[in-house]
């Protein structure tokens, strides 16, 4: 049944309903009483069909049901509504008043169209599946590449960390070696100073030297206090010295 047949049935139903309403409005009170049988008898209350209920029935039940049947029988995925209506109008089998079919070619055409649409749907499904598989493969490859990049970055970070640790250890070893060398050099310097100090603890008086000059050369100070310290270390009572005399320098 086509969309036009459903519209015709709806229109006939509406027309019959309007005629019934007009007939009921045209009946007078007397005719309604006569119709009920006795003029003294109260007319029976007849239930009138509410036009609102009919309208609601048509809107919410009949029309959606008709659309549903249309989509189930004639709608084909991948085609626009205009093409589906055109194909439907070409494929509907006409029925005459006696109920005999007048055109049997529409069924064959409909089958061909169905086969064509089915094949197109299968091709489209195959293309969609291939596209989805390609996208999944690309996503997996991208994921693997990302994982490989992260692993490479981790490896490089580890190598850099090890190199930094090795460099730090080398610097620490170099600093320890230099500190040890400096310590040894300092010990050698102190030993040399102690040796020199031991050598300088005595002095042999040379020609043209006196106690003042000896104090000035060894202490850098020829004051009376320095001279008194030298005299006290050597048990001297005066500043007089002799050539070849060994003097202790405190």
C-alpha cells in the first residue's frame, strides 16, 4: 500500500466523520424524540464521538503507523526519500476494482533494485570495514612508534645520567688527587721550613758583624728587646761578639 492510498483512507475517514457530525446537528429535538419511539419518552443519551479523540487518533496512531509501514516496506538505506518515493511509485502493483493485478513487472523491478541496493550496501560495508582496519593498523603503528620513541628517550636519559655520574666521579677523584698533592706539598713545605728553622737556630759570627746586624738579618728587628733575647739565650752580658763565635738564635 502506497503513501497515497493511506492518505485517501485518512481523507475518507475524515469525510465520513464530518458527514456524521452534520447529520447529528441537523436533527431537531422532535425528530430525535420521534426517532426514540415516544414523544413523552426522554430521548436516550447517545455517546457522541469526540472529534478531538479522532484527531488525536489520526495524529498519534494512524500517521506514525503509516510512516512506520512505509519505511519498513519501501525505504532503502543509501537512497534519498525522493528516490525511494519514485522507485515505490514505479514498483507498486496496481489493482483494479475486481481485485486483479494489472502490472506484474513492478515486482521484478523491485527485486532488481533490492539486489542492487543490497550489493551497494555490501560494497559500502566492505569499504567501511577496510577503512576501519586501516585506521586501526595506523593507530597501532603510531602507538608502537610512540613507545619506541619513549624507550629511546629513556635510554638516552639513562646514558646521559651514567655519563654525568662518571664525570662527577672523575671530578671528585681529580679533586681528591689534587687535595692529596696539596697536602703532601704543604707537609714538604713545613718540613723544609722546620729544617731551615733548625739550621737558622744558630749563627756563626762573620767579619764586620755585630749583634745588632745579626738580629736585624734573622728577625728583621734590631730593637733592644730582640738583642736582650739573644743575650739571654747565649748568657752574654753585652752586645760584643767575636768573629767565629757561634750564637744561638732563639
